[in-house]
C-alpha cells in the first residue's frame, strides 16, 4: 500500500532529522577530540612525559609514606604527600619536571648533555602554585658534570630557591649576596657528601619568572664550582617537601638550550661565534673608590654576535654605576653584557665599557675573565 502524503512527509521528516543528527555527531567527533586525561603517578620513581618534550617525575626517596603527583598538559600538581622528615636534614622527595637526563631517563628530543662552551643561552620559564600548610622549598635544580653523563649524581648542583616555607635552608652556609638576571639573591655553598651545591635564595617568594639558566651557570664557573668544558646535563624545576605538600603545583614550565659555536655562530644578539678573547682592565683607584675601563678584544677568526664577560670582583669592591654594558651583579661574581650598539665583535674587533665603584682594604684587579663561558687572556 502506498503511504499517504501525510505519512510520507512524516517519514521524510524523521529520516531528515536522523541524518542531521548523524552528521552533527560525526562533525562533533571529528572537530572535538577527547582531551588527554591527566596521569597520576604514585610509584616511588615513576615518571611520564608532557608536551612531548619534558619528563614529570615523582622522585620520592626520603620516606615510605605515599606521595602522588598528577601530570597535566603543562606541568604537574602534588595530590598526596603523606609523611614528614626532620627539617634539619634532607627533604623527603623532589617531584619535578625536567629537560635533559636524570638517572638514564632522558626527555624526548633533548639536546642535553651539552658542553657549556657551546651553549649561547638556555631560556626557561616557570609558574608555581604555593600552599601554606606544608614545609618545603620551590626550586630549580641545574646539574653540571665534567663528562656528558646521563646517569647518576653529577659533580655540581645549582639550586635556585623561588620560595621556602618553614624552617628549612639550603645545603652549606651563606657566602654573600649577588645579582643574577636582574634580581638579588643570597648565595649558599656546600656539599651534600656526593656533589658540590651552590644555591641562590630569593629574598621573597617568586611565583613565576622567565630567565636564562646560563646566567646562574656562569656564576658557578666564576666561583670555581664548574669549568667551561663541563656539561649541562639537566634543567629541573619542582618542590622539596619536608612536611606535607599536597596542593603544590607547577602550572607551566619551559626549557630550551640554544647552542652557538665557531661553526654555529647564532643570530644577532645571541652570545655565540668565536670565543677566543683578550681583556685589558685599566683602573684608577683612590681611598674608598675606583674606576675601571675594560677593553674586550675578539682574537678569534669569526664574528661574535652578542657577548657576556664574566669575572669576579675582589672582596670589598662594589660597583655603583656602569657605562656601555649591562651588569648582572655588583659585587663578587659579575657578568657584563653588551648593549645594543656594541654587541657584534668582528674578528679582531673590540668593545669597551667601564664602571665606578667603592672599595675597602687593599685594591686589586679580577684575576680571570671568561667570554660567553670560555676563558680569556689578559693584556
């Protein structure tokens, strides 16, 4: 029997509605992929990868109590942190995210380990979430070693403490203050029995920052805790909890290592190219003060695009003003960086800069200089 026009229209309407629904569902499935679920890790040394380039690790060693972290698309959060350890000893763990290699666990696509003399810059950024019902520090861990090792404990550990809650302190003892990356830091040095440690402690909490890891590496080199032919093996960021810690989070993290050498000079403004150099350091000193005029000469065969000259002022000297350079640090370890008009040094080319400061005791000059991480001769 042929259906009546009413029934035919109704059937066509139902069929049309069904086809429309199926098309809409297909479009939804095509254009809106399911979000990747967060990954929870409770294993002692469990880890996973995020963003296809960083490793998130639970890294619990100081207690048998449960610790769980949840890796997100951009970082991780601590979801469970049972147990506590004495605050005058080591922390109970270091949940963290890293670029590089840690006990043979290497992040995808990393170019670490990399020799310090080949690194032009290592920009990194971080955003933390803090809690007040725990005892902990929030810190970077930067590892250096004389060899390109990917396993075990490295020779020198650089820590950058962004925040600390409770009566905890870095390894060793304070040795002074310095300015790195445009910020003031209290500096601690010591040993944990396995490796040397230099720590930079912020005077007040930093919840986020963008900076160059190599500014801190050069501080370690200038203080004799590393050498330019050593290797950067990993850049890590996370928390060291002593008591509790649930709710702590790394909201976002980035780490890049840019390499520049005589065969890869890098772009404008990037400290790269030839690093053979000579420094002339002329001074005029009087009781309580001095001026210094510095001439930096590129004695290599290729152009240097962007320079950073590191040196250590003798005890009692403090820089008060400078010209033709941007200074990181005013006493102790100092790094002078080029300004816009003198950043390119052709082979045989020179840059001059200077500064004025105060002094106490007998006056002397810095004993060593390094250009972009490589030692210079002195005139």
